[in-house]
C-alpha cells in the first residue's frame, strides 16, 4: 500500500481566536440540537489541534538548538491551557445532554469526560501553571548534568553503558558519579518536590478532595479501579515476585564469586556481559523488517510504512532531546517513534516498545473519536511491553542468533526485577500524598523503609546518597507524572501473560494482541485486559502463572 511521507505532513497553526470560533460553531450546532454534527466537528478540531501540537513537540525534540522550533514549542505550551479550557467547557455542556451524546460518542468516552471535568476548575489555573513551571525545574536540573567518566563528559543517559559495563569497577564508578550529582543538588531536589507536593495537595483541596491521591487517579483517567486495588496488586508483587528476584540475584552473586552483590551489580544481568545489538542503527532498522515479517502480516506491512515514510528518528545526535517516545498525527492516522540509540540492549528494548505503541495507534486509527485513539496509560503499556515479549522468537535478527537465548533471559529477568522497584515507586507516592505535611527528611525515611520491603537485597555499599533514602529522586515520574509509574507494572503483568500464551500458541497470541491494539482506548483498562483473554492484575493470583512460567523458563 502506498503510504504518506512524514515530510509531507502540514499542520494548521491555531491561535486563541481560531479555537474560540471553532468551539463557538460546535456550540451553535448543539443549540440547534445537531449532536452528531457537533461531535463530528469537535473531533475534526481536536485531530487538527493534536496533529499540530505533536508536530511542534517533535520538531523541538529533534533539534533543541533550533530557536524557531523552541519558540513554536513555547507558543504551543502557552496555548495549551486555553485549548483545555474550551475542551472542559464543551465536555460539561455535552454531559448535560448525556442521553444523545452517549449514544453517539460511546459510554466510555462519556465516563472519561466525567472524570476530566472533576480535575479542573478555573480556580486552580495559577497552581497548574506553577506545577508545570516547578516540574520543569527538575527536568532542567537533570538535563544539565555533565558527568566525568572514563575520560569523557556524559549526561545522565550517557552514563548507562558504564552502569552495565562488565567491569565491576566501571559500574561502581558510574554509580559513584551518578549519586554524587544528586548529592550536590540535594537541597534543590528536596525543595522542588516539596513545592510540587504542596501545590498538588492545595489543588486537590480546592477541588473538594481530601488529598491529592483521588485527584491524581482522576488525572490518569482511571475509571475502573482505585488505590485499594493497586495496594492489593503491590502485595502480590511482594508475595510472589520479591522472593524470585532475590533468588535470581543470589544466583548471580554465586556465579560471579562475589561476597556481596552490590547495587552496581544489579544492572549486569548476564555474567558474560549484557548482549548488545548486532550492528548499528542501519543494520537494526533493516533486520527489524525481517523480524516483523515473521511475526504478523499486518505488523510487517505497517513497519514498512513507518520506515519508508520517514516516521522514525532513532539515532542519537547532538542537540536532540533525550529519551524515547511515540507520538502521532491523528489527521493522517500515522504515528512516529523517537529514540536515542546508544549501542546497548536498551536500543532493542526501546525500539520494540515504541513500535508497540505505534502499531496500536495505527490499528486504532478507525476508532470513532480522538478519545479512543490511545488507551489510558496502563493499557497503552500492554501494547508496547507486549510487543517486547512477542518479539522473542525473532529477536536473534536484532541481537545475533548466538546471543538470542541470552537476550531473552536478560530481558525476562529485567522485567521481573522491575516489578518490585515499580511498586516501591508507587507505594512511596501514596504515602507522600497521604502525608502532605511531611518534611523532606520524613520522605527519605519513608523511601528507605519501603525499599526494605520491596528490594530487601539492595546494598548501596559506599554510595552515601541512596544509603540515606535518596534513590527516588532520580525517578522523573515521581516529580512530573504523579501516580503514573504503577501503570508499567500493571501492563507488565499483562504483557507477561501474552508471553506465556505465545509459548503455546504464537499465531493465536499475535491475533489476540493485534485485536487488542485495534480496540485502542474504546474500553476501560480491565475491560480491555479481559477482551484479550488476559487476567486483570487486580484479580488474586494474576501474577502466579507468569511467575511459575518464568521460574521454569529460567530454570531456577
Ligand atoms: Zn511506553
């Protein structure tokens, strides 16, 4: 099928007046009782706005030194609250006419809007702006890190290859360098988080919530579970996964002949050195086509559209923003993936992960409205983490056939070890927002206590800062995206269920995975999970099956 090229995408630049007149026209259609027309027009307006805003964000990320791109990004940031205002007002109006609107837009869309309108009131606009401002101080503080290691100057992301170097002294040095940076900025890190917690608590109180927790869940658009369900899930991790990870780490200690396994040994999963991609960017991009060919015809065709249309930017280069993400242009139905390859196995992880998001977005392109193009985050991560696991059979194409077994083992152990850490990050935030008057010292003590529950093996040796409960300050989500982190662990539970099934019936599992992708965000999290024949992570024993399969796969 002939595809569109990224370079051909043009987006119309909105301004406050154009948005107001578009929303006024939608309001006029509602006045006339023309609900279908109003909703269709609103969807068109939102798609156009979202495509423009995605393009602006992407162009800046591709070259942060481009002043024009930065100015356009700032313009979009300033326009965004105006667009949200108009959206919220329209959602309120639509909800007042729920009968006909539900029939046209779908029950789940209506439930999402009901949730959205409770998270905003003009009275909290100054605090929201302040929250964004303070939160970006954290991002800038971390981005400014210039760290000396091995005769080179690197940023925090550039430290990663050293942190998993097969040479133990290099890994130790990488962690010393990392935590020295955090120690140097300890006062600012505490001050920033303290301000964020107080701002968030204040907004929650103004909106009538007891603490920020309920507001935080609503901001994540969680409509079918609450903190009690999440607490029970964390308990499953403590009971089922923590002992398995402890066993795996003890085996690693013995394999290496170490007296004690230190914190800096946790990243070296494979005793022979974590497997690396078999080749650079160009080889990986080529080999991926062959891998996807062996997985699913729809996925294979879609990958060619992405590659040939220029919808991927994966090479690291000066001036490019860090990290990996998937964004999309809903006017065209095409996604775009962004990454910074660094020559480690993370390149493969981030590539298959972002391709999973992209494939879901593509498969969902015919969903009736913008609200359904992406699922809520915990469900979206099933599609991305799921593809990481479903790539196992052909992963030798990316990592070399002789390293394929070692890669699968490393990836699976990494996925298991992530669960206790992710649960700890989540539990910590529940305690933080339940105790908004806690001091920074109290928060460090909270983390240290929870760390002993979720990661009792952690031994920081001579690393002073994390020894005093400071590790959480390196996790950007805790600052910028409250309550988001558990989503990765919920999705991991589901992605691993796909893996278990794929070992018995690969083709059938790929069909179920693709069908889930095509459902997009048309249902709440647990309904999506069940629609794919998976067990909700909140059900008792949801993790038991995957832990059992992993235990036998790893032979431990
Ligand atoms: Zn993701």
